[in-house]
């Protein structure tokens, strides 16, 4: 059995930034990449094309890593000027995300580190460097570390609680592997339904946030089929 978080980093960014458009999309089951494409390209949700959604997906995940206009132009194979305009349109559509990014960088400049939701720190020695390349790298980490680190916090808490539940129930199944935001189980057939329900609940509620968390759970004869 495979259980993984759905778009956990984007959901955490929505919760941390408090951006209402993004929160409403996740909490109401609207596809976030379609929502982003609608904002960036100024079209209705039902007018978003596959190509628009692909570009929106790239920028959604790129923003988490502090992508530049140059970086986005390379990924989308478009002119740098067009990439810069897309980023500007993104921040116009999700203004709270821009505010959150600026706050992350300012906080890191003041304290010298970025922090996850559970207080784990990543120290950023170059956050105030005079070297632009080093400073920009540290700034990207100031934005990314709290998001990725908090996603890791959530998965670790979920793993602990799932382990405790499996011990209490004396299950024969085993939690055997974690890959990024996914947990893999060696599940006994007669325990699959119980596992599916409880693992989903524990993962979604590991760390309460102001955004709806979702998981994808699959089963199969091997990991490839379950994933």
C-alpha cells in the first residue's frame, strides 16, 4: 500500500501565506494549477487549456524554490521577458504569497536562519552576503526551507502516530519505506481497509493547518502498481 500527500508543499505555502484565493482553491477542491492558470492568463477556469495548466504547474512549484525569470524562461522555453511577466501576473493574482516570500527573507536576514513549523532551523550564513549569487541562493532557501521542512515535519509526525496505531492494533502489516512525501506499507490483505482509513486520517491531521490536506492511497501486488 502506498500513501502520499497531494501537493503538500503548495498547501503549506497556502496556509503559511494565508492567501485566500489559494486557500479557497484547496479547501473547495479546485485544481490549483488550473486556478493559477486562470489568474496568470486572465481566463475563466473553464477556458484554461492544457498548455496553460502545464505552465502554471511549473510556476507553482518554481515559486516554492524562488525561481527567477531566467530560470522560468529556461524551464518553459520562452523569452525571459515573457517569463518575468508571468511571474508578475502570478504575484498579482496571489498577493499574499509575495508578502510571505518577502517576510521569509526579512526574517532570515534578521535572525540568520529559516524555521519550520515545529521549530527546526536551517542556518543561512550568506543571507546578508555582499556576493549577490551567494545571497540569492540563501534567500531562496529562506523561502523554501520552512515549506519543505514543515512538509517533512508533518510526514515525521504522521509516521510516529501511524507506528503507534499499528502497534496498538497489533497489525501484521509493516510500514517499510518513506520516499519524499510518500509512505509505503507491506500490507496484509485482511488489514488493508483499516490501514487505508486510519493512515489517511492520521496523515491529513498530523499537524493541523488552515488548509485541507489530502492523500492519495493505492494498493497493488507491488509498489509500482500501488503507487
